[in-house]
């Protein structure tokens, strides 16, 4: 089911987001793995368009939060306000009570406001005035941030970065696709014409199928070896957490299921690692060679790949 559903959603979104089929598949895989996605790219590359198109394709409820420095935690989670007419407190739910949440320019809000999403993303619940409330299922966060601008932004703390299963970049389109956008054959408003190709229950069933996907001892050991190597690397101050290793396993299973398999293989781990691991590594110094992606490439070259039958 995951393979067919991924293909349907990808084909539908590709009508609006041209030439980014691989990135769309990764976003779908992260959603079906029960994770969240951080899209880091310059303005005007289709980050918001992708999120809106996904919501249209899935048919679930969609909310958008434009993060700004004056945004309060209650603007995200909700608030109990006193209704003078009814003479009682009434809950006004925030935008987190949805299926797909777009956190636009998440790094423009203060750390206090950013932290309001931590409980929502990890535990699928939020706390308002001491009362815990479950969020809707499925619940999927797509956050965007501009990596270029520094003024007026607040870098995401490591604890929050660790909540994002995947970080990716859309990049600029190829020449032919960009010509189509410029000429009007494709438009940044094209998502309005999209129709749903599945429903909320389909996504929940796909998530159950990914959870049932097997990763045997050899594959789990391979993931553990990669995690251990990040912690011992000379250029890394803080390596991959256990939560990050578990996220790597779930994303690997999601990619395997998207390919029509019921078991994860080392090549799934390698592919998933490029999007799951680098943003979780804190490297020493500021040299280009010490970036998370470069460190991961060295580790994947050095860690032995299991060769026994999967």
C-alpha cells in the first residue's frame, strides 16, 4: 500500500511542484514514518507550495503559522479565555490541532515560542493551563527556514532539531522546469487545482505498514555502528543520539516500504542517513570540511556494510 500511495501523492504534488519528485517522495516517507520535516532553503523555491500541495493531496486539515518575533506560545497551542457573555472560560484551540501544520520561517520566533512545538512533535499532545490534550492523527509538521538570513532569527536549539526526522533542501529547478514556471505553464498557485488522492485513514494505514516493516539484527547493528562512529569522530562534538538512530531506522523502513519491500536493507539506511543524520551532528570549528554532511560521508565510507542475507 505504501508504494502505491507514495506514487499517487508524488504524481499529484508534481503537478504543482515541478521537477522535485525525489524530494516529494522523501517528505511522503517521513510522514508515513511518523516523523516531521525541516525544509531549509532560500525564499522562492517552493517550500510553502510543497506543504500546501501535500495537504491538498492528503485531504486532511491544514493550518499555517507564520513565525514572527512577537509570536507567543499560546498563539500556537491555544488559550483558555473568559467569555463575558457565558460567564465561563472557553478553550480556543491553536493551529496545532490539525493534520498537517506548516511552521513557516520557524527560526524567526523566539526560543520560548519555538519550544511550544516540542511536546506536540514528540508526544502528539499539548498542554494548556496544566491540562494535556491529544492532537489529531495523523499529525505532521513541515517547518521551513531561510539559512541565509541571520538578522532577526533565532537558531533552532539542538533539542528541537532532533525532533525533525528529516532535513532537506528543494534547491532551484532545472532550466526546463523554471521556464515552465516563468512562462505560466506551472504556477505557484497551482495547488488550488489539486484534489485529494487519499484520506487521513489511508495515511494511518500506511504508517502501520511502515511500523510493521522489518529491520533485522544486521541492519539495526549497522545503524548502531553509524551512530557510534559519529560520537567518536574527531570533528564531532556531539554525535547522533539514540532518538536519532531510531529515527534513522524508521526512515529506512519507510523508504523500503515506498519501494514495495517489507524489510529494510543497508542501502535504505545509507539513503536515509543523508537526510536524518547531518542536522543532528554538532561539529567542531567552522571549516567546510567539518560539516555534518562531510562527516557522514566519511563515516559511511568507513563503517562496514553488513553482507549477510537481509
